[in-house]
C-alpha cells in the first residue's frame, strides 16, 4: 500500500512529537519547533489538508511552551540571565532567542493546563481556517482580501 503525501506528513509530525518529548535542551527544542514551522509551510504549499497544518501548528506551540518552561527553570537556577553579565553562563542571545520570544514562551509555560489546552485548540483551528480562507481567496477570482 502506497503512503499518500498527507499520511507521510502526519507520520513526520508524529516523529516531531516524539522528538519533542525527548528534547532536554533549548537547541533540541528549537530543532523541533523549526521542523514544525517547516512542516506547516510544506503542508500549506502542498495542499496536504487541515489536519497536517493544524498538527504542525500545535507542535510548534508545544515546543515553545516546553522551551518557556526550560528557560524559566534556567533563570531560577542561575544558568542564564537576561542582562548578559560576564559571570553568567548563558544569555538569551547565546541560545538564539529574542527577549520577546522568551517572554511569550514563558507565558505559555505559566498557563494552567486547561487554559493551555483550550488555547492550543483555538490555534490549531485558526491555522486550519486560515489555510482554507487562503484557498478561497486564491480560487475566487475576486479582488478581495481575507484576513485570518
């Protein structure tokens, strides 16, 4: 039995989910986040469907939440600092993270689980809807703009 591109994409996203579960460092988590971003772009460009697009968005968000949790724990333990003191082992720039990203990711990490699950579901749905609206706008032939 041949595997369809959509099935293959979902398999790869499942692998990214496994990789995220095993990730223990910021660079490992960032690899998974970057894979999810690339997978979403590929799924949209290849027309693989809403499930792949939504799943990729959810993995990206899960990676950001995990990174936020790790960043907060690193700050508490003194493993990193925001002000770049010479005696500090790491600063955000060393990790390739912008301060605004760090703030957003840590906010995700602080969210209660139920609120996070709700937000994640809305993000998945919005990613699916945005892709569908982009296709409507492309295929309508009308001179209209659709904003997700």
